[in-house]
């Protein structure tokens, strides 16, 4: 094509199957639509420096082309431009190219290496679909990767840089050789089926900007063994990790509020899962046939459990259902043949669908102390299970006597720094100590070295309003009603009293009146001090409440 020609028109040499060589003059600026379509005799193509535009399907189905040289002058590559160039093995897209059309290099069966220049801002839909592509370098200017852009390719790893902010559906679907993937910190959503059926994928790093893991995002990734969901994610959507049969552990961040339908469906190797107390809903069949899962705690934040959510989790031996659950769907826990313990923490029974506990390995449920009537078997929804009350479940109140009218303490008196509960394993709750600065002052007498107390208690006394205990209640006999069903004072998830109060008084003058002992925490420990400056504290009282359910069982009313 002589130098006098500036444009190669549409279909100019279309289907010239015997054409083996083409020299394009240095004056040509554009190559038109299907100009060399199906020129199957061509083996190489050199685009001169004058060309700025390669039109749609310009070299489509040039099946014997092994090399293409794209000059630095090219700014636009049209859709299907090199599609079905089956012998093409590598391509470098220069930095001046700012637009690559959809399917531009699709179905290039031997195209293994691609370098995308720093001028390209979009990799459009199906650009490299069903090409061999084993290695791709994505330039720093790319902001979006289109639908199906790399699906059915031979990619072995992919790193998506931070400049990419969106990835279309199924972008890396069925990349059967892909073993690792890293999404940058620019992506907000991992969209629908992006890594669907990447059966060799063993490692995935999800960027800290991702807020949503879309439907089917990692479904069928049968080699994936572990996943960490970053703190930015709020939703794990439907089928996100469906049939990830090698997945053994999942770390879900405290930001996640929703686990979608079929999210971990038939993750048959999943042996542990911690559902954080941010989650409010668990979808239909979310953990269906997770046959290696052995224990389950559903936190109090969860409101709804969908139909079949944990159905046929045949290795589950224990379930604890938080007190926030109000709806449990049909067959949610059906077929749990190894189950030995079901415990409800809520004082009011949730609304149950049908067959919730059908074909399980235990014949009773444990409900809170005094809640039998709420959990009475209605219409067989509990499968005829026996209802058993747990040990008593809360401290009701403490009574403190003998505070000086000016809230003062002397060297002969002790002060309470902390009140702890101790569980069966010896763990102490709460686990943190309070700073010495919390142990003095308040009210009209700012010198009184008493501990400010109670996050929320009766008579308006609170940590934010540090009135002296005598002022708050008047007189020397003060009742502290802890009201452990109040979220301000009781953390049901961690099973501890959230009490940081103490008063300047003699430990021997403290009376503890107890009923409904919380059965997970059989011991009460009081830490106090003999010094007026409260600088050192020691355990001054400990009572073992195991098997004791009220004050008369204790046999004591005064701690010494």
C-alpha cells in the first residue's frame, strides 16, 4: 500500500486467503472495519508509526499471524480487531493507546503474554476472553476491567493494581490455571462471579477498600483453603463461596452485617467459622452441608436465620443461639445427626418455621432459667424435644453498706476496684484493669478516693456523671440494681458483667445478695485495696457459685 494512501477502507482485502505479506505505507493513519478479515495466509503484521486507529475486526480471524507490532502512534484498537488470531503468542500495547475495544484479542488460543501500556484506562468486556493468556501486566492508568475480560484464559496469577476501581461480572471466570489473586485497594466491590470456578485458586488477598463480595464471586473455587474478609466488607452476598469444597477456615471481620443465601453452601471441609457480633442476618442455606463444622455460636446481633441455613451439617455437636434471634426459618438445623447440645440464650423464644430440628442427634434444648413457658412446644415445631432450663442466668443486685457521708476513705478502710466473674475455664471477665485515675473524685467532694461506678445504674448514677455514692442514693444503705439484661451493663456475647464501680468502704461491710447465678461464670471475685491511695490491689474476696442459685444457698451474706 503506497505512501500516497492515508486510509485503508472497510473490507478492502477481506478474505484474501492467499495473501501472505502486507506492507502498509507510512502515510496511512487508519485501518478500516474488517480491512484484512480472514486473511488466513498472513503470518506477521507491522503497523507503521503513522497509524492512529485500528478499526473494528480489522485483522479478525487472521489465524496464522504469529506476531504483531503495534506502533507508538496508535491510540485506538477497535472491537474484535485481532480476535481469533490463533497463532499469536504475545502482544505489547504501547502507552499511547487509550482505548481497546471489546473482544479485541478474544479467542487467541496461543496468546500467552500481554503487556498493557500506561495509556489504557479501560479493559473492555471480553477483551481477552478465551485466549491462552498466562501472564498479563496491567498498566497504572487502568481504572476498570470489563465483564468477561479475562474469563476462560490461562492466567496463573493476577495482581490488580490500586488504580483499578471496578471489575465487571465474570471478569476472571473459569480461569482454571489461576492459583493466586490480589485485588488492590481501589476496588469497592468484587462483583458477580468474578472468580467463579477458578478451580486452581488457592490464595486470595482482598483489598481493604472492598465493601461487598458479590454473588458467586468465588463460587466453585474448589482449591481455596482459607479466606480472610477485611474490615471494610459489610456484605457477603448470595453464593459468594458456594461449593468451595477445600475451604477449611474463614475469618469474617466485625464489619460484616449480612451473610447471603448459599454463601458457604456445601463448603464440606469448613471446620470452623466465627460469626462476628456485627452480623444481623444469615441467609437461606448459607452453611448447608458444611459437613466438617463441629461447633457454632450465633451471636446476639443475629436477628434472622434463613431456611436450611445449617441443614445437614452432620458434624455439628453444639449450637448456641444468641438472644437477639427472633426468626428461624424452615429446616434451619435439620439433619444435624451429631448434635449433642442446643442452647438458646434468649428469654423469649424466636419464631420458628417447620422442621427446624428434625432428624437431629439430641432430644432436648436448653433454655434460660425461668424461660420454659416461653419455649413451650407449639405445633411440633421443636420436633417434640424436651425443654430443659439452664442453671440460673444472672446476678440481680449488690448491696453496699457503710459509706461515710462525705464519701471519704481512710487507711483502715478498703476500696473495691473491680468486680469480676470467673468462668468454668478460669477466665476472668472483664479482662482489663481500670486506670488509677478512675479511682478518685466526683460529686461535691472531689477529694473522695472512691471508684466511680456502674455504666448505667438506678437513681441516675453513671460513669459520665461521677456523683458520690452517698449523694446519688442518700443515706448509708445503697442498692445497686445491675439489671443484667441491659446492654449497657451486660455483654451477652462475652458473658461478663460490665461493672467498673467501687466504693470507699470496709470490705467486711459489703453484703452481696445474689440470685439467678450466671451459669457460665460460677465465681465472683472482688479486688480491693488496703491503701488510701489505691495504688495496689489484691483479691480480697472470692465465692464459688457453682450449683448455687440463690442467696440462701450461699450460706453467707457478708464477705470477709
